[in-house]
């Protein structure tokens, strides 16, 4: 089990993006180990067979979809390097 912790949200909160509840929407977080965690909709079954030939997914990995708005609002918080 990883000892990484959530350091910060990347981008606007779901409520700032217009979620009525602010609780059940896509989200992005930077972790203490430098990686990012994504909350999104699991669409692995639907998209797995559509991956390009040079893409692969391990059994423990999922294809997670977030809204375009979520990613665009996070862009300002993602470092260039």
C-alpha cells in the first residue's frame, strides 16, 4: 500500500464547476509522491477494445473518464515540468 497522501486539489472543486451537491463529480488531486489521483467514471468495459494498438492496460488499471471542463479548469494548476 502506498504511503502517498493527497496534497491538494488540482483545479476547481465540483461545486465551483456547477455541481448542485458538490460531492459526486469528477475531481483531480496531486499526491505527495508527485503522482495524480483522478475521480471519474469507470468506462473500462466500453473503451478497452477501442484503445490504439500502441496502448495497453494492466488488469489492475481502469479507464476513467472526467469531463472536459474538469481538465481544462485544472490546467492552470498542473506544472509544466
